[in-house]
C-alpha cells in the first residue's frame, strides 16, 4: 500500500472531578500502591495493559467518554477518593521516629547516586539486580521519610529489550523512548525555562538536562545529554545503559558523578551525606574535591572533607562489575577539570590505583579512597570485598579493615503478591507499619490452610496466564507451527494450579550458571514428567549484548525446551523485566539459585520469592547464607574443589528437588500443597518478610552509615574545617614517617604463670618523630584455630612513657585461665579518624 501513514493523538481533557489523576500518574508511588494502580485499571483494563501499565501514557490515550462516565460513577469516585486519601496521608506521614534518632530532616539530606534505578516497568532505566535494589532503596527511604534525594541517568533507549528467535538466539532491541510518556518532568528554573547544567568532558562542555521523577516522599533526579545544543555524539552519551565502549562508559560516569554533583548544586540542595551506590558514580568525589579546592582548601584537606560524609557500597566480587579506565582516558576526559583539582597527575592517578597494573584507574579504588564509610551487601560479600580491596589498607588484616556490610532487602509492597496484600489488609490491619518487627509476622501461622493455599494458587494462575501469553506470542512471531505452540503450552493451558512450579530468573551472567540443573537431562526429564508428581521449570533472563557465553546459555535452554522430553515442561521466556519478575517470584513454588560461591554478592530475587511463600533451593551464598534457618527452604552446600564443583552442586540441587521437594509438596492425598509443605512455606514468609525487606536495609544504612557519616562530616567541617585541616596534615606526617616506626620487645614474657600473677609486657618503640599520641600500641588477645590462624577476641591498649629517644609501651595483663595467645601491634591513631584502622597502616611485633 503506497503512501504515508500519519498518526494523530487526541488527548483527552481530564474532567474536574478527576483532576488529580494527573498527579498520581506522575508519582512512582503507583509502582507499589495497588489502590492507585487500580484507579487506572478500573477505567479501562485493556488500555491499561496495552500501555504497559504506564499511567501517564494511559491518561493520554484513554477515551474522553470513559473519563466522563467515570466522573459521574459513584462507585468509581469512591475508589478514586479512597486512593487519594491514602495518597495524601502517605505524603503527610513525615519521618519515622527510628530515623529521627540518627538524622535531622531539618538539616540532613542523603544524596544517593546510582547508574540505574529499577522502580517500575514504565521506566526502563535498569538492567538487573543493582537497579532494582536502588529502586527499592528509594521506595523504602520514602516509606520511612528519610531526608533523601536520588540521582541517576535518563537513558533515551534504556536497557535493551530482549527477543529470543526460533533458534534460541537473543536479539537485543534498542527502543527509543519518548520522555513525554515517562513519569518524569524537566526541572524548570525560576524564569520557566528548562534547567540545564554543564560538565567538562575532554576538550568541550556538554549540556545536561535535569529531569525529576517523584517516588512518594522523595525525588529522583535524572540527567540526560540528549540536548539540541550538544553535538550529535554528545547527545548519545546517555542513550544506552551499559552500552557502547569504555569511552562511552567513562563519559556516562562523568555525567553521573560530576554532572550529578553539579545538578545537586544547581537545585540548591545541601546534602550532608553522599552515597555512592556502586563505583559508577565515584567521579562525584572529584567534582566535590574540585569545589572545595576552588573554595580555597588544599587537595588533601578537600579530600578529607569530601570523604568524611561519603558512603560507598560495593556490589559485586565479579571483576567485570568494577570499572577500570586507563590513565590516558583519565587525562583526556578530565583535561579541563584536572587543573582545578589542586592535585598533580600522580595524586589523581593514585586515587584510582590498584595492584593489578600500573596503568589502571579503578573506580572501586577511587570510591574507597574518597569515602570513609564502606560496605558490601551481605555478610559473605562483606568479607569477600574486604579481602578483594585489602590493598587500600595494605597493612591491616582484611577482617579488621573498614569494609563492613548491609545485607540487601526487597521492597515488600512492590513484590508482595496482590492476594497477600489483600489478605494482610483484611486480617492484619496496620501491617504496613510492622515490617521491621519479627514478632509481628508470626501471625502468618494464623492464616487458615485453605486460605493460604487459595492465595498461592491464585498467584500461580496469574503466572500461568502471563507465561502462556508470552510463550504464544514469542513462538507465533517466530513462525512456529500451531502444533508446536500447542505442545509447548499444554501444561499451562490446563491452568492446573496444583502442579509444582520451579523458577529460575536473573541476569544470564555466567557465574550464575543458569544451565547447571540441566547437566543431567535424563534425570531432570524424569522428574518433570513424573506422573504422580508433575513439575514445570520456567527460565527467564537477559544476557548482556556483548556477553556471548551468557547468550549461549539462553540458547542451550531454549533448544532444550523444544526437545520432546521437555516441551511443555521447560520454558525459556523472553523479555525478563520487573513485571515478569513480579509474576515469577509470586507464582513459583520453588526458586532456584546456583551461583558459583562466593560470587553472588547478595541476590534478591530469592527474597522476593520467599516473602511470597515460595521455597528457595539455593547455594549457601549471598543473602541465603543468612536467610536459611533449616526450616524455611533448602540449602546447597558450596563445594570447594573446582574440579567437581559443578557436578557435585548440580547433583545436590537435583537430589533436593527429586527426593525432598517433590515428595514433600505431594506428600498428602489430594494434589499438591501438602501440610508439611505449607509449614515450610509459612516459615519462609515469617522469617524472611521482616529480615529481608528494604525498610530494614535502609534503617541499617541510616543507623550504621548515614547518621555516622553526617556526624563525621559535621565534625570535620566545623570551625572553618579545623579538624579536617588537622587530620589531613596529620595523615601526611604519618605517611612520611611510618616506615621508620619500629617495635622491639624489651623482655621475653614468660610462657607459664601461676594463678594470681600478672603478665608484664614491655615494648620499646621508635616513633621516628611521631608522638605517642599518634601511635597506638595494642595487645590483641585471641586463640589459634585448627590451621594455626590467629583469631582475635579482644584487645587492650598499652600506655606509653618516654625513655630517652624512644617510648616504652607497657601493660600488666591479668591472664584468664588456660592456654591463650596474644599478639602486639601498633597503628596510627587519631581521634578524628572515621575508622581506627582507616589509615591502612599497622605493624606487628
Ligand atoms: C530482583 C531482580 C533481579 C535480581 O535478581 P538476582 O536474583 O539478585 O540475580 C534482576 N532483575 C529483575 C528484573 C529483578 O526483579
């Protein structure tokens, strides 16, 4: 057909009675508040789905007559007004008292920087776990009323959309979004024009637009370089999340870190705490140092000031997750900024130095050296990160260095199934305020079995409908025969919600080993096709477009899903995103996870599944090592021998599924959901809901990081930054002199004592011009483990006395009964250090 197709969008006028629809459509609170979503859904179900659950788009497409009718429909108006009044009281709730103990909303503000935010499917600016975590963090900060603002990037094409073709190949589609259709609006200046800021990138200035998204009580500002005044190349800097090459990446990170800090300035915000969530945003340190240097401070003092209020969270032990640039890139892209930093090129490069090569500028290293509060995202990961980044504190044993952990959680209201929320609403009034209380959730036991089962079945039915539709669409698009499509979807079309459902969905990074349980296909097929205990297995996930091995895994699963012994029992569903994730975690009975220990920093999808009553079958890595208690799921023990690890762990997984999960689930007459199974399922909800929700997570940050960082920053900057100046001068002096500090035992202590005697310890110290106030000498008491490793238990300070040109440190130890071990060490001490080993210097006798 020749000619052009023109399109015309006729935008409805919102009737006055429904005037506030526009407001609730532009507040991402709709991503977790079902009553708000329900208002749009009720107006026109079909259109709501067709618009991808996007209220702003929906309001442009909805028919005028629909709105007019609704504005006169008392039932609709009642729902609408109820949603609005809940909206208003949420916004009026202010700050929870738990937060007020640590932060003062009148003066404190946390600025949270991240390269991706996963809030809802209507705003595709995330790729996976990191983004969802950041989104959940914002939502929980809003729930708790933390004084908080978030900063990120608005990607024109977001992360790619995934299609899987008839051969199982992943196609990555980059779709240009129209920002008008997103729940964001450009920030305006007082004269009504768009707020634009500039950053120096290489030899030019680049303009950035600032967008605001509202997330309940907090604001998320997003930067975008797609501005007409920029060159075509610069407009593309923020096109794709994790797209392009290393030069694209460094430019994006300049936009995020430097541009983000400038945007905060331009908006007139005055953060007291800056949270760098993963290394991508670490350039904000350089911009803030630049500001301080321009205000008259020397580089070292400026860095001290900046670092004192900065929190850094590292998210992955996988090397590819840490950005490394080279020195030539730094010099080229920061050529305009470097002269304003008050630092030599060597000083700048030293901030990003790591031990793996001379030419590397490591963003994790920069983030650690430019912040004073650092953490990993689970207990295991905290240890792994301490060890990986030990070079920043070279003389301190990793277990003592300042990297601690906050275990991730998930936003309960976003990921809990609708049927559960409804039940909690009806039966547990006030449950939303109780998410931090472990005791409260014991009432999960009060839900009658039949109700519990019916909710699980309802969630499973929703999942079947979603997967059925997606699989049909995918195969039809790929030109598969009707016969194959019917075969592939037969078990879903039965809507037999008593059938056992296994799920595995996450990014297809190779360390997550998506195909591990396919390693014994004959056994897996026997299990899934067991006529008494049937099960299906659903996979979903995207591999990064440049990750060929990850894409090969998708292909392997896809090919297997069409084999006669698996068709209709095993699925590789395309287009994994937050909406599909929600349905999967809510509808599956069993959630599988088998990362290579210890590479799963936390993992959060298993938490989402567990809070909905699914049982995790997972390697004891990341969060599950803390969540598993023997009665709320199943644990796969990591095998350390790399030669047999995959085979052994696969066998463990299959053993658990075949010999425990299937028999338990089907252990009662009737079909599925046997009482013993319900017991475990209830336990999962009871134990995981209060401990792994993002409210608990944000409170851990507030009490352990944000509060201390705000106080540390205030202390260092008080009195014209007197303490920051003193501390930076002190650190320089210590660094110059430390190599000349030495300890010497004055007399060999006895190895046996009788009861009542004390152990005199005397050490002579050469302090090389430092004073005893600068150097702490400590006796560490502990024991030796089986492999003769010293495990410290407590420590005692020794006191110093001048003796000629040296100092004698001494203590009279009152020994405990039995055999004990002790060690002696010295390290630089200053009362203004954020962490007592923060200098990374230590000598042992
Ligand atoms: C929760 C979630 C993830 C993270 O899953 P992990 O188990 O932590 O790998 C990734 N993608 C989406 C869409 C999610 O909702």
